[in-house]
């Protein structure tokens, strides 16, 4: 198995992520029609709890595996890379079994105090096998990511999604006559089937394509303690980052509707405003995060490898390249969200009123995307505790801001958005400050930010002017929006080329990647 380039691996993860999001979108539509809002509500009661337990079970170990394996391979030490994998598998087996037992024990308590439906307990038990399966599969994914191989992760994620969607919907369809709670259990079984298929495929890839060496690995106690220390130094902060993000989202879901009612809205109005924020505006704003999430995954082993080799030029090059890709994606997206907020909300969701929220939320887009990339860089450099500290600070500001700004009559839901913007800015600013303080390497602002910003500004002017004359030629609002998007893509490409933001090696990389896939 050949080693992939940093951007090549990012593109592979990106294509897989786009495919999975598309299939997931179709899945949501069919699921809603099949089990109705009641069933969706029941499913959304239990699935977040499963995700939270899964975060605790994996404990950030896969990220640590990717980083440590990349470091070992940078020194051509395959034996130590395998040692990291084997020890992580042992840790994940024990942690997943522990939390599986804890999960089962806590189900009656959850049912008594938090879950209204008496038969939803069946779905909880269906989720239990997935904890061990996902945990073990994540270790193998981290191993291949550390080898600079993103294809196994992408392929298994796509396989999981296909099996999860098809089997879940089929089982739910046949179980629906027995009651909606059994249909929800069918969806849970589908998730387990998808995870099992992904794990089996990952094992097949590992057996067939793993790198090999002749000598066996001696199991030394002192090596065990050293590797365990290295794993958990990174894994614990990563786990806390995910845990705090999940808890913060849960607090926001409880806090925002209540504060909106305190501001004078009725229960129905507060629920609708919260739905427009989270279900429409945030959903659109997070679309470019598909790119930055893939980038962050590929960044950890790429930066770790460069740091292990003490190659400062390579570290700077990969940091600059990641920041450039983030800005190339995020800045034009923000311009589109701001200028076409009403049109996009109407086109995709049929709720034009949510455009006011999206246009304001879009102002924080660059900082949202940037903090994701910077988190990946810091984790790759081994400073996972820094983004954790920064997340705690930003989350405290966000929750405090939501509590006080949302109740202001002149702000309402816009006060909530303002609090979120402040948190995006704080988190990105603190992450960037830590990066500059820790590496002390000069970054090319013109290459990373200025050229994408100039091209995005030019594109924004073209879209703004096009909105004025397009209605003369196009009567359909949605058709007009689609044409404005196409004009935006074309004008952005032209302005980026004129600004010198497209380089010959970009085209060469793209051609090489296409040839590789074909």
C-alpha cells in the first residue's frame, strides 16, 4: 500500500464525507416519512446518549494512535507502530466492555427519569454491541491514518453508511406494524449492522494490505508503560474536547428555548426559532466543515510526521497549506451564506425567514472553520491540551452570552447568534495564538489568506450585482438562486486565478489524483 500525500488523503476523506452526507440526507427524508415525527423524536432521544457513551468508550485513543504511528513511521520504526496499535486495541477492548456494562446498567435509570416511552429500552440494548465494534474499528483507522493512508477510513465509512441506511430502513419497515418503538429498534439494529460491516471490511483491508516485517515484536513491560503514557497524554484531552462539545450542545438545546420564552416568545415561537437556528442556519453554515473535518483528520498524522523528523520547513508548509485550503473553502462559502441567506433557506428547506439568522451567523464562519483546522494542527504537534483549554473558555463565554443576550427584547434569537459568534472568534483566536507561540514559524499571510479573501470579495460583488438584474430574465426564485450559485462559482474561480491564488502544482495534484482514482 503506497503512502498518500497530505492533500491526496484529505481529498479521499472529503469525497467519502460528501457521499455519506448525501446518503444521510436521503435517509433522513425516508425515515421521517416511514416512522413519522413521533418515531424520529424517539430515535433522537436515544441516539445522542449512544454517541456520548461511544465518545467515553473510545476516549480519544484513535487520534493518539494516528499521531503516534505517524511519529514511529517518520523514524522507519514499524515495530513500534504495531506496538502502538496492539496496546490501543487492548485499551479499547477494556474501555468499551466497561462502558457497555455501565450503559446496560444505566438503562432502567434513564428510562425512569428521562425517557417517557416505556418500550424505548429495547433500542438501548440493540446499540450495546456497536460500542465494542466501533471502538476496535477506530483503532485500525487510526493506524492507517498514521501510515498516511486515508483510503481504508474512507472506504469503511462509505460501506458503513450504505449498510446502515439500507438495513435500518428495511428492518424498520417490517417492524413498523408492531409499533413505532419497534421500528426505532430496527433503525438501531441497522446502525449495528453498518458498524459491523465497516469493521469486517477494515479487518480484511488490514490482513491484505498492512505493512509487514520479518521479526516479531518483543512484549516488554517498560515499553508497555511508555506507550500507554504516550497514548493517554493525547487521548485524554481529545476525549474531553468531544465530551465538552457534546455536553455544551445539550446545555444549549435546553437553555436557548427557555431563554427565548423569558424574552417574551411563546413556547411554539421559541421552539420554531430554535429549530430555524439549529436545523436550518447551522446546518448550512456547517457544510464547509465537511472540508475542514477531513482536513483536520489528515493533518494530525501529517504534522506529527514532520514534527518527528524535526523538519521545520515541512511543518510550516503543511500548516500553510491547511490554512490556505480552509480559507479557499470557507471565505467564498461565507460570502454566499451572507448574500444569499434568504434564497438558500428557501431553496433547501422552504423557510425563507431563517435567512436573517443565517446571514448573521455567517459572519462567524471563517473563525468556525479556522478553529477546526487549528485544532487538528495543535493535536498533530502534540499540544492537545491547548485546544481543550481554549474550548472550555469559549464554551463558557457562549453559554454565558446565550443566557444574558437572548433575553434582551431587541435581540432575542439574534442574541443567541451573537453569543455563538463571540465563541467562534475566541476559540479561533486562542488556537491561533497558541500555534504562533508554540512553533514560532513565520506564516505567509498572502498565500494563506489574502488571495482567497481577494477572490471571495470579487465574487461577492458579482453576486450582489447579479441579484439586481437576474430577476429580469429568470422568474423562478429557486432557479434564480441556482444560477446565482453557478455565477458565484465561476466568478470565484476567475478572480482566484487573476489574484494568483491558483498554482501549477494545484492542477498537477488534481490531475494526479484523478488518474489515481481512475
